[in-house]
């Protein structure tokens, strides 16, 4: 895609689609211990080799009985059964079933064959050799039957699942101590600009602190990804070298700053020097119109604005779908919804615009009239963007499209 007309002015949907067509999926897989598998992406389908539970299990402290033997039981007319023994959770012993008998059982205990119901001990006289049952129960009451939770042969987890606590519990329940997972995506962030200082460095006139890379690094790390962070001054040779080194290591390279056409905007030249293929530039979005999406050997280079809000909007729109694609894990992807807006917005924008907002069950609110690309302080009370079409104004009560922000 080296025809300028084919990469500029396109919709962000088309820009993303074209980028993903050229991106490579991560193929490497590694065995991960269960206690390290949280938030990892499964690289295999998981099937149950046996049912869970694999024996009939008592759901109560009480007595295992045959429901027919306690038919008609009541407080005024208790049924008396002989007690053959006792089983605690973890015990195993087969008691040969005899009509009119019971086995004392604790919660989680094995229920011997022939006994199909458990009577709560509160509905008995707690007898040791004989027990009086004062309540009639249906067959199967208070019994966790074989396969109640998981059936033998059932697919319990699919390839591409990002493992959360319940998934970990299911694996543990099946006795699985390690699983095959996709190798974590490696992401490098290169912040460009001789004007940048790092937090902790002495403040200087004419310079600004680098905040963009810290924001995006924080959320990437929270999502369980491997992230490295670098700073590059306005030097084309240094930038070219850093891009090459990052592409040799990382699956995705994110750059910030230098994407426009000013004297120090070096990204275009650097991308040409490393022979990266530019997939899109100046897609139809504000803020962050100058964002560049490129590919080198199947690896994505996402070049963001040096203005923090502009960078965040485009980062949030593109990066999660890129990660979802290369990991084959849809759960990384972006989340959209529709909601009723509670503010007016009278400005007509020439381009599609993402407005900072807050959403809850009552609808969505624009938090501020200030949407400049360099301002982030008013994002503290925001959890979404309103995705506003070019030329559209809003009135309270209108339905709008909303993109959730990963916090």
C-alpha cells in the first residue's frame, strides 16, 4: 500500500482492517504453570478427561439413605434406619446397600452405591447405631451427582481464552497443573522529542515531562503484556537505530511524537529508512489525525501523536484490536455500546471526533467542553469516549456510540 491516496483520509475502521491484514499472529507457545497462568492466553482447547465430581458426593452433613426407605417420614411418624457406618470428606469405603439402612456422611463425603439421598442431620435424632428420620425427601436431594459440574469429554476452555480466576479454578478442578499458552506479546514504546524529560529529572524551561509513554505502559502492563520503554532525541540516525533494535525484539512498536510535518517530525523519514510499509496516515479521526500505522516483517508500528489526549484516543482505538488479533484472543479487543447522552454538543467537526465522557447505567455525560489534544487533567472523571460522526451535533436525549476506556 504505497499509493498515497490509498492510505490517507480513510476511515479508522478501514485503517485498522488494512493494518491487521498485514500483521503476523504470534505462533510461539510455552508451557505455563497453573499458578503463573492468570491472564495468559490459552494456546489449546481443554477437555475434561473425567467428570467432576467423579463420585456421588454429599452436599450436607447428615445421613445417606434410599429415598424409598423414608417415604412418608415426618416428626410425628419418623422412619428408623440402621446406621452401617460413617464417611468423612476424603474417606472411601463401600458399604453394601441394604434396605432400611443409612450411612452417616459429612459434607463432601463419598456416597456409596444404593444410597441416593442425603437427609440433613437437623432432620434426624443424630443416632449412631439407629437413626430416626423425620422428613420425607425426593430422590437425589442434597446429593452432588457424578458430572454435576463438568461432564466427561466436555470442552471446558477454548483456545484463545484469556485465563481468569474461574478458568484457573476449572483447570485445578481437573487436576491440570500446567497449560500451553501463547507467548506474551512484547511491546516497545519509543518516545521521541528532544524536549522530553523523564519524571524525576530536574525541570527545565522549554522542556516538558514525558507522560504519554507512562500512561500507555501502565495499562499494557496491567493487561499482562511485556513492555519496554525508551526515549529518543530528535536525531534521525538514533531513531532509525532504535526502531531497528525494537523490531528485532518486539511484536509491536509504539512511537509517540514526530508524526506531523514539522522540522523535528522525523517518523516519516525514519520509517522510510527502515523500509517499513505505511498502511495508513491521517485517517479520518480527531484528535490524532497524523497517526501512522506501518508494518515491517509482519510487525506493527503504531506511531502516535506527541499530544497526550490525541495519543490516548488512537492508542485506545487501535492497540487492543491489534493485540487481540496477534494473540488470537478476542477478549483483548475494544468494547462499544450505545447510550443516551445527557448533554448538548453544538460544535460541528469536519472530522469524526472522540469526545471524553463518563458512562453508567443512567446514560453518558460529556464531562467537559475542553477537548484539546494536549489536555488530560479532565480525563480523571472519564471512562469512555463518545464516537461522534463528522458534522453531527448532539442534543440531550440523542443516542450515541460509546467506546469504553481500559483504565
